C-alpha cells in the first residue's frame, strides 16, 4: 500500500461519520469527497509528490476531525511523519486564533510553507465551488473573506516557481484568478439583482 493510500485510510478514520456542510440538491456528501477534490486540483497543477498528496488528503484531518484534536494530531504525526504533519498543522486553525489572523499567516513565508499555501489555495477554491451549488451569496462572502490569500499568492508566486516549476506557478495563478473573476462577476450580478428588488 502506498503512503497516499495510508493517508486516505487515516483521513477516513479522522472524518468518520462526517458529511460536508453545504448540501448539493439537499444531499449532504460524505466529508471525504472534499480532500479528494483538493487532491485532484493540486495534481492538475502538476504537484503530485507523496508528501504533498498525503498532506492534502489530511489537510482537515485535525481541524475538522470527529474526535479529540490532540489524538488526531498524534495519529497524523505517527502515521505520516514530520514533513506531512508540519504542513497539516499549518493548515489547522489554532482554536484561540481568529479566522482572519489565521489566513494572514499564509502571506508570511516565515509562518507558512509554500506547500501549505498551495494546498490552502486549492482548498479555498474547492470550498467556494461547493458553496456555489448551495448559496451563491454565501460563496461570494466566503471568497471575499480570503482576499488576503490573493495578496499572499502575488507575493509568494516566485516560491512556487522555485519549489516546483514556472508551469506549476502559472497553473496555480491562472486557476486562482479564474475563481476570483468568477466571484467578481457573481458579486456584480448579485448586487444588480439586489438593487432591482430594493
Ligand atoms: Mn478543506
């Protein structure tokens, strides 16, 4: 069994019995579909090494686990090793930190690795897509709350080139931009229809 399959087994333990928050046509999908979707995004960018793949599969395994976070953290560390653990920890919002301060850490290369930033961007886009199917207004709000990630990507794009390649950086930037554009036009449409009904 490859390490990625081990990560999948571990993620299925951590997310045992959980479903996604936003329903699709009234149906709540099992939580595990989400880390798989994020994995597809980063593989699509050409980032498919074992550490990144395992960290992506486990990116919510501590923050959103179905049991004690300390136990989940130990399981990730013992099962996956330090490299994967370090990425997953950076993708876990500490309980006492507010959401904005946490998102700000992705603009600071001394606080988050390039690996964590790339997974965070893919995660945000996947969540945005999920919310779109359920509540467009919420999806826009959700994306706008993460404008700091847009700044982070602009400031740290060179790191992505250095870590992987120019093509990977370009793929990340293009996908991110297209989601931002989609969000911009949706925000505009929503403001027009709100003005029309006011
Ligand atoms: Mn996630």
